[in-house]
C-alpha cells in the first residue's frame, strides 16, 4: 500500500484529473501488476500501469501508474495505490472497508480510450474526442470530431518548416519544406490514456543549392479518457550535415479549410494605444480601465473583468483571445475575429521580472478562437523558457508558432533535435474563459503525485541516499546547492547550464561553454526528489533530461562513433565537440523514465551505452594507464547501471576488461597514477575517486574479495598521499597543482571505505572538506540577466556543482549518521 500525496495547488477542484506516479517495489515481492488498484476515499479509480524496470529475479522494481484522481480545491489530498497484498487492517485504513470488491469504480461507464488499428490508420475514441492518424499523410490528423465540429485533414496544417539558406553572412534565400508523416505507432494505450508516436520528414519543395533535402521529425500525441484536449509534441531533428537556421516553424488549425490564419504578428500594446512601460512583473498592481474602450480589441489582467469584456466580444462574430502570464494572466480579447497574439522573445524576457523557479512554472501562453459553433485553444508549453515563440488567433483560426518568423535566431547544429509541446483544447461556444485559462495554466504546472521518501528507502530500488538522522544545516545546504543553478532561456538552451569556469578558460573562444549536464544533473535531482518529495527537484530533472535527450545527444552523423553518444561540454552545446567515455552518463535518463513513464529516457540511455561500447574499442583505451581513471571509470559506471536496469549481459562485456585494466594499472604503477606531462605520473584525487565509485557500483552487484581489497588500497593511498596538513585534499599531485582542493568526490571514496570495512577512521579525513562545503554561502533566487547569442542567461552556478557533489555529500553524510557522528560534532 502506497499513499500518493497531492500538495495544495489550485483554487478550483479538479475532477478526474490525469496524473501519474512512479512506484518502487522491493526485490522478490511482486511479479505482475494484475492485482494493483488505485483507490480514493470510497472509490476505485480508473488506472493503467506498466512495469518500467525489473530485478534480476524477474520481480518488479519500478512501475509507472497513470490514473484519474479527484483533487480538492485549495487543499492537500491523496490517493492510495494497493498492490493486492494488503491485510484487512491495511485495506480498512486505506478505504474504510475490508472488501475491495465492494468499492464502486469511478464513473467507468463514462470513460473510454479505445484504439483501433487497420489499413495504415489508427482510430481513437476518448469518449469526448474522436480522431484518426494515418500513415503516409501530409497532416497530423486525418479527421477529428469534438462533438461540436467535424474537422478534416485540411483543417490542420504543418508544422511547416522554412529555413534560411545563407549565401553570405548578410544574405540568404528561403528554403521551404513539405510536411510528411511516414508512419504512426501506438506507444501505450489503456483505460486512462493513449500515446502515439509518428515518424516523418520534411522534404525540400524546390531544388536549392546547399539546401538540406530532408529534415526528419517525430510527433507524439497523448490523449486522455474523457478529456477534450490533446497534448501534441513535435521534435525536429537536423538530419543534414550543416547547421540549420530555422526561419519559421508553424502549425495552424483552420476554422475553414479554404483559408488559414496568416503569420502576421501585431504589437498588441500599440494596437490598443497603450504605453509599453508599466509593471513588468505582471503583478497586476495597476488596474486596466476598459470602460471607455470600444474595441475591436480589449486588454485585461486577471479574471475579474472577464465577464464584462466577453459580453462585448460575442462568439457569433468570432471571439479571439491571446494571453500570457507571469503572475496574473494578461488577456488580449478581440471582437469580429480581430488578430490577437502574444510573443515571447529575448528582449521581453530581459526586462520582465519573474520570481518563479521557471522549471516548475513561468506562466502560460495561449490563444483561443471561438465562434457560434465551437472553439479551440492552443497552449504552448514553457513558451517563455523556450523562446522565440508566438501564438495568435484570428477569424480564420489558430497559429502556433514554435519558431516565429523574424523574432530571434534559432540555429540547430547537425545531429541536434529539439521537442516543443502544445495543448489543443477543443470546446463548445459556451466554455468559460476562466476554465480555458485554468486548463492552460494546469498544462504548464500539472498536479504531481508524490510518495513518501520512506517508500523509496524501504524498497531498495534506488541508491541509498536516505540518512537515518537528518541535520537541518546539511539539508538546507543540499537544497540551496540544488536551487542555485543558472538558467538559460532559449529553445536550444533551456535545460542546460553555462559553466563559467570552462568559459573563462577560453574553451569556446570567448563563447559560453555549456556543461551539457556534466556529472548527470538529472540523476542528482531525481535522488533529491525521492529523498525529500519536493516538487521542483522533479521538474529540474524532467527539464534537464528533456534537453539532454534532444540537444546533448547526437541523433545524426556520418561518423558512427558519434551516433547516440553524449557530447562533452563545449560551446554552442556541440560546436567542435567531442565524445569521450568520461562525459557520458545514463542514470539520470533512466530515473527520468521511471519517474515520468516516458520510454525515450531508457532508449536514449541505451544509445549512450552503445556509444560507450564503440568508444572503448578505439585505440585510446587499448593500454591500461594511458587513459586516466576517469575515462574508464565513468564507462564502467554507465555499463553496470545499464546492466542493473535491463539485466542484459551484453553490458557486462566490457566491464571485466575495464576491471582487469584497473588491476593491471595498479600493478604497473603501484597505484592508480595518471600520465600528466611527458615525464610525470601523478595522483589526481577526484579522478581516482571516479574509479573507486565506479568499481564499487560493480562490486555491489558482483562482490569479489580482490575488488574489495583493491578499493581499500586505493582509498588508503588517497588518505596517505593526497591529504594536506590543513585537512583538505589537494587538487593534483604536482607542486604547480597541489593547491587546496574543493572536489567532494573524495568524500564518496571515504564513505565507500567505511561501507566496506565499518572502520570509522575512514571518515575523519573528510571532516574539513564536508564542513567547508556545507558551510559555503550558496544562494538561489532571481539574479541578473543578460542576452548572450541565442540565450537569455540568468546568472547562477553551473549545474555541474550540484551534480558532482550531491552523491559524495549524501553518501558521506549517511556514513556519518551510521557511525553515530553528528554534523554539529565536526563543526
């Protein structure tokens, strides 16, 4: 029995809200999900569940459960996942009765998500929407019915792609592309929801010199039982050999098949003769007086004056709305089909104040068109974070501009991908604008189910990051370190971090060097979410994993050593980038899969693993000691993680080879020394610690006495040779480099030695490093913003800091509590 908690969030009740949660299980306890159910008060909830990971004995490690819950207005609530093994007492505690069969099933007769496949077409009926997806089509939907209007394929246009083909730095010609869906498949389907993936391509319409002839894309549509909306995700992939400068990328819903709305964008403030100044925080301090406004467009902030304005913009002459929010929603409402639009660009973001953790919420961004027959609203997910964006409504329909023309610059390097999402909400003419706004905001910040950290700890499904005794100062420091990262707005930058250290070293010739999620920031955030239940750590994980899967992984290349691999930190994410085993991670992607149910996390991790195997066959890794401990250490960590996840022995094929190289390396040099200058072999403590941590992860799965002894010798060597008189470890073992070190990876090595021996002596050398790190003044919050190339950079620390330090800090912290040492004792 697992209680799933929903924090107090929205002021309105949500009936049968679509939610999902990851449930971990103990090894050997559950082998199928047949008896799993979800209950809330005295009702069973409609649910669907899938296994996302198994233990090596075939039992379930993780399941992802989707269900429709009733969520209370303005207060917390919970639902309970039952496994079928509850005692009568536990069942009574959860439901109030001892016979689960006596519970009614929540509105099951009104719900359906029927999926039929035949003759290259997938037909879907959610109980509210009916639509079809056809192979070999030039439209997303071949038809759609919402109960108010019947749409044909011609009502849906694109996304259409236009590219700037540069003939010189200052001149270009436009290459326009067709939109072609090759095939659809059902990713997942059940009583609650269905997910569909389409693969397709854009073809160059007219022959063009140096123009890319084909650009691939993927589509993903999520439909929910009983709901009038669809989540649409479009992922463009630069399958050309050159950078792709996108001129525009636009999707249209036409009210009439004969004409779509154009892509003209209007400055709404000028259209209303409003001052461009005012409160940039959107806090709504200044009221907007519409008493003397005659239209055809009206402006209001918040929902208090909506009724008055809507009465002056009747749907029988076509009402248009465009809106975005920061605090309260700014509505531009048009009469007689007047063009209403909103724009997200770098200059607007630079001058706009926003106090949210933007991974969780910045605001909403939508357009709605309603006539006397029906309406449709489109909401772009995280539009400001993924600028440039625009959205508009006019008499002819809706325009969703994933890249609007002539607003900022988007250049995708070869092999890059990037997904953008939007919600299509179909409704009747009577639908209230309050509910349209409400649904759009919920799309930006959906309700999230959270389970107790005790469930994760007791399951053993995750790394043990659960100290038995918590210290407030340590917890505050860990939270601050996670929150203090910088943020980089921009379609290709959101979900990544600029590393100022690398940048100042000149690694990108003065350009910002993106960390490319170095040290696996999503993994650290996933573990922090599991141990605290704090919502924003989940969103940090999800946003960074999304960017990682798209931008930081190579989706296309003529070089097989790049395909599926992860780029090392570099300028422009991948410009002049390389791939090496020391900068390829997989654990955060698998966490993302478990916590979201999105199988692409696992698929991306597997692709990185394949790339690691290919790299290990290159000459660089042929001689033990020639590649430093970090290189093969990280490779070992990735491969053993993939084996634990999949139980596929192919991932072990190189593990014994790496371990043998470590053994040979130690014998050859006496310890894990690394070549530095042509005539030196030195100790690099943090690189040795990477090797120790990786070998220990293998040891936990396959215990061996020789590995245990090698690990202890390595830690002993670190303590004997790398510790300075002041209690800190040095950076590297050369007079020119033996400065005070600040790398926390050595703390994990000490915790590992304690785990292997239970000898408290291994914890003492880490006191000064731990104390210094926890005591550092790290602050999260709003910081200065600058426009740098295609990014609005919000200053902060690189995510590398938290990603690198979290597991060492938490494992050492846990070891202290197990040894009976309180943090206050070492302060």
